[in-house]
């Protein structure tokens, strides 16, 4: 067991899994989950699947583009409000 | 992940909506162009997650930027402009809905995390996990995210798509961090269930093994 971290069980790991994948845990907790996943063949697939889901969700950025007319319309409205630049 | 940048300490909706010319309109326009306009795509995605309608999202984006421009003097230079814009966007949405609250019953985040793992365990057992590994999740996720209730969709868009921390998302949505966490975990569980359905609806029979379509001999 690496210094400064505790052994955690599968249930605790699963409970912390989304926080871990979102990097929302403190450093010690991150290491504890990481250590458990490295040794547990039952929990690791959940983490791999979770990460794949998050990666696919993040790719929504590339598919949900703003309609091309929006920027021009917003800038026109801003100009009417006193804005004098253009993008 | 997480956003380490700070944010403006002023609530843009609590200050008079007047243009500040103390440093000259040109300087204001320049900083607004540099710091605020580049986030329009991000604001649009968030607005769309709230409204679910393209035309409404466009109106919210325009309202957001007009309010941001009028309140630009309250933005703290160097702080997180995107988070500031998201907050204005969320308030503009609530205003457009006559203060409809983005609130739902708070769920047990830990229970959803555990249930999600159990759901995934069932997917491993019935083979849908292996099947999903061969599929492009994008189209299914687009439909599944669109089908989420607005409060859950907003949490997913902010954290999973726009890379906001739980704390930042909580600030933007005006709810406690625990509420963001519970909405997020419930939403991900629902998305996971939708993906499992997607594998089945794609005409793939889990019992036949990965990559084999139903009906194949």
C-alpha cells in the first residue's frame, strides 16, 4: 500500500467513481480510488465505461454548433446598444 | 478537470443595467470583444440545453450578451468570463420563463452512482457493454441528452461538455454543489440506460455476441 492512503472497498470505489473521473476528489482520495482500480478487475471496467461515456459526452461540443447567423445577429444587437467593434 | 479560475464577485443582475464609460467606450468594446465574444458558442450550447429550442436559445444568447455588455463594468478583469456569461445566461433563461425555477427533487447521488455501476454490471452480463464498444455513441447520446429533463441536461452540459467544476456549475445554476452532483449522477445513470436501449434497438442481439446482428445464422 502506498504511503498515506487507505485500502478502500469496491462499494466505496463505485460511490466515488464519478467524482474520481471528474477529478473532484482531494489528492488522497484520488490516489485511493486509483490504487483500488489498478488492482480490482471488478471495478476497473466500470471506470473504463464511465470514462468512455464522459469522452462521448464531451464530443457533443463538436456536433452542436451554433447556427452561423447567430453571431452576426448578436453583434448587430450589441451595436444597437452602443458596441462599436466587430468580431 | 475543474476550473481553477476565479469569477467576478458581482452579480450582474443586481447592478444597474447601464453602460459604464469610465474607461472610455473604445476600451470597453475592446475588452468585451477580447474576453466575452469568444465564448458565444459555449453560451449557445448552454442556452440550448436550457431551452431545448434553437430559436429560444438564440434569443437567450442575444439577451445574455446584451446584459453582459451593459454590465461589463461589473466584470472583474482576469476572472472567468465564461462562467460569468453562463450565470447571466441562466438568469436570462429564468427571466424568459417568468422565473420558472430550474429545480427538481434532489436525489441521492451515491445511490445513483451505485445503481449506475449495477446497471453497467448488467450490461457486462448481457453483452451490451461489448456491443457498445463497437458503436459510435454520438447519435445515441445526442438523443439521450435531448431527452433529459432541463435541470439534468443543464448539469450535464455544464460539467461534461463545458468542463465546469461542480462548484462552478453550482454557482451558475444557483444551487448547492450536492444538487449538481445528484443531478449529474442521475443524468448519467439515465444516459447509461438509454445507451443500453440503443444497443438493443440497433438490432443487435447481446446473446449472439459482439458485432452479430439479430437474425444472423
